[in-house]
C-alpha cells in the first residue's frame, strides 16, 4: 500500500486553470470543490487557496454576487497577464544590461587616465602610514610591545625585591649597581 503523493502548489494552479480553459465556464466555489477532486485530483480543502492565489496574481477574475463568489477566466486574460509579466521582466533585463554596459565604459575610461609609473609605487609607500589597516596594525604592535615592556618591568621589580630580602641591600644601591634609572616604572 503506497500513499499517493500530493500535488505541488504550482501543479494545482495549472490544473485549476485547465478546468476553466476546458469548460470556458463560470464557477462558484462549491462547484469547484466538487469538480476539482474528481477531474484533476486537487483536494477540496485546497481549492479555495488555489483560487485565491490565482485571483491575487491577476490570472482569474472573481466577483461577489449576493452571497456567492463567482470565478472565471478567459484564455486571453491569462495570456495577456503572462505577456505583461514577460514585458516587465524584459524591460528590467534591458535596464540592467544598459547599466552594466555604462559601468563597463566608466571602468574603461578610468583605466585610460591611469598608468603605472616608477614613481607610483614610491607614492604608495609614502602614504602607506595613512592607510587605516596599517595604522591598526601599528596600534596592535604597540599594544603588544607595551605589554612586553611591563612584563619585564614586573620581572625587574621582583628581582629587586628578592635581592633586598636575600642580601639586605638598599633599593638605591641596587639601582646604581645594575644601572636602573631612578624614574624606572611601568608604561601606561
């Protein structure tokens, strides 16, 4: 026993259009809910949804008369709607192609005015320090260097403290012996 696989939305739309094109008639929703499952295999629960999507896309016409909704479509209307959509897409494609060609021409014009000379790399090197990426790299390197310097400062203070405790030297004598300046401190 295999389950029958349901139809995709686009297949349902196509099959619903076939019902209208074959009969060239006007239908009410309740009539379509009976006809569609028998003739095209569209479940009666999805008939209203399919009809509404076709009406929303301008493929079908719908009118409320009294308490009933009537649906109809003429083959020429569907053809006309598709032609309009095709024309719209073709005009968008044409505009896109024109814009692309215009940009290509602009690129070619820009290339004409530029020529690499031996002087150009020198100018690039001259202004390299103004490049935000280079400036960021320099800042990062500076931060790392400051951290390294402060780590060595910590080490020196630790050794001075150890020497004072172990040998009883005064701090200024240690500084003088090892050439440590009086203003020696951490870098901010």
